[in-house]
């Protein structure tokens, strides 16, 4: 008990109570999905926690190993329903590396546009979740309204709003719909003014700041210890983004920045829930910059170089692909034995690492701040129980 109370003041130390075991979930409004937290509480402080997942039974990786290569894209788009393009692109990149399939420049541009639209859609959903967690419901409706416009663009291009099933090995399924690029530019202009609205209504709202500043601080040491990536890592001052650090020719000629958390200012807390929120707001602006430049530079030419039939077979080999998804580094390992279906498929999802880090991050957290902390991590249970 002495270790737990070492950071508490004298007044709080005098309020020691007996520890209480409390089970939260798997169905609870304070949780971002189907999982169970076994909490040990001392009054209103969390002493320790255990995370129990497995309530979403899907087995997508095993299903991919039982079906054709083309079917793998369908299953991959359901790894994270809120970010379908990440799973599809990771699988296509791995298969294209094994088979050495060329991808036309026009298809690469279309893929990039979809990735950044998906990033914006995911961050808008994050803003909505944070707003409803602190009961600022006006911003919730505004964020979901704008997210619907991003989903409309998905539907215009692919015919679907969530499970897109649009990418193909060596390109995409079809060329861009007439008027799609113009709609994307209109969306970018609209979202620029929306970011200002979100800042006015939420970022500098007194209640929102009271609920998030200093809550759930994640140090840069904890980021490296638990292997966190994406916005959660960058909010703690760890500059890691595959769009800049990896060899990504699609992003090489674009003018954009990778924001990090405000950990070097006079702000007392760095890497807290407020930093994680602000960082995603900054990423919205950068994604809009990327989208505008990408739309203006879409080349002419074919949208696919390869047509795969049902009996399509891939050469023997293995590959590991990775990309920067809205939640962090998203990886996919594929092993081909030379047949008509994958022999082994394994995904590395950023949400799985976040969930595994929760027991080490919630110790000392007030129970009233648990929902805000969990929402600020922005993880997907669908990515964990895949």
C-alpha cells in the first residue's frame, strides 16, 4: 500500500479505506466497447486493474486462411469497421510484395485519398466520443454530422459506407466516380471552418478542460515500455509517424507536418487526455492539407494492373506490411505456401497494445476520470478481438 500512496498528499492519505474489488463491464456506458475491467479500488482511486477481452467472437484471421486471396480483402475490411481501408491496404501491400505486383500511380493516389478520408472520419468519431463522455452533446451532433459527409464520399466512390471492399491486388476495383474529386475539395473547405467550431465549442470549454487536463498522463517512457504508437504516442512527445519516417513515396512530395503533444511548455501535465484530444484536432488540419494536395495531383492512367480470378494463386513467400492508421502503426504478416489461399495471416493492431497497457496506466486514477481516460485512448475492440 505504501507504493500506491506515495504520490498522494497528506489530506488524501488520511482518507484511506479498505480495498474493494469491482467488476466493470462487459456492457457499461463508461467503456468504449465490449471488455471487462476487474478493478481494485481504494475509495475513489484505482489501485490496480485487469483487462478481460474476448467478448467479440469473430476469428477473421483464421477465416482468411480458409478462403481465397480475393476473399482476404473482404475479411480485412472488417478488422476495424470504423477504419476499413487500413485492413484492406495492409493485406494488399503484403500480397503485392510477395507477388511483386506493380501498382499504377493513379491507384496509389486513390488509396492515399481513402486513407486520409478514413483518418478524418476516425478522428471525428473520436471527437464525438469525447464530447458525449463529458456530456457536451452539442459537439457530439456536430461531429457526427460532419462524419456523415466523409461516409458519403466513401459511398460515392466505393458503393459502401463501412466495409468498403474496394482495394484490389495491384490497384483498386474501379476508377473514381465522376465528381468525386470535386466533392472531396468541397469537404476540405467545409471542414476547415468546422475545426474552428470544434475549438470554440470544445477545446477551450471550461468544463471540458477540467475533465481532461491532468487526467491519464502517459509519459514518453511509458510509450516505449508498452509499445504505444499513433496519436497516443505523439501526444506524449514521441515523434513517430510512418508517413514521415518510413519510405512512403505517396507522401514524399506532400507538404504537411506531424504534430506532437505540448509537453515542453509551461503546462504542468504532458501527455494527458487533453493533449491526446488536441493532437487529433491538429491531425485533422494536416489531413485536410494532404487531401487537398493529393486531389490536385491525381495522375491519369490505369487504376489497376492485375485481374485476379477465383483460382488466383500466389507465389511462395512471406511479407510484412505496415502503415500509419488513425490509431497507430497497423501491420499485417502474410505467408503464402504457393496455393490459392493464405497459409498464415496475422495482424498487428495498435488497439491491442493500448488494451494491454491499460493495467499499467490506470493505477492512481480517480474512478470518475476512468471514462474520460478510456475515451481519450481511442482504441477499437474490433481490432483487439479480430
